[in-house]
C-alpha cells in the first residue's frame, strides 16, 4: 500500500512539474507570450475559460492566449530581462536589481541603471 501511494505521489509531482505551466486562478500574476513573439511579458490573468487565458499586461495591453502561452510570473532579483530603456522604444538586456510590485530596478549590461516598470520589460 505504501509503495502504491509513493508511486501515485511521484506521478502527481512529475505531472505538475512537466507540461505547460499556466495561470491557476483569475488574479494570478503571470508571464504571457505576447502575440507568440517568443518574448514573455508580465500581466494579470483576468479570465480563464476553455483552455484560454485573458491577460491584462502591465503595459495596459490585453490579449487572450492558449494556456501553453502563459507561465507563472517568476521574475525576481537577479532575473535576466530586456527592458525598454527610458521608454525610448529599444529593449536592452539587463538584470533585475530591485523589485517592488510593478517597479523594477534594472542594471543594464552596458553599465546603465534605471528604475522602470515591469510593463516596460520582457524575458525570453
């Protein structure tokens, strides 16, 4: 009996760890593969229905995507991102050095630093 329970538990852990990660509930902060661009942008899961998630991105855009195009928000201090430096239209690579809600401190690879918002950042 213990062996069967162990096998079932291991199977459940593997099932949760594999496959596509997605929003679990409305209100979750998530990363969405915006317009299937290959870039992941931060937002909130506004609705989940029929295998699709509607995301309100931190920059104000909205999009409904398949569950496979959503993953849990995992940005933290030390995460590699690309941000729209000074909101001038060009994304540059850097590292998150501080994070408080949607406010992020970024240390860019070229030595520049700025405090920006998650709505101006993306990851791969």
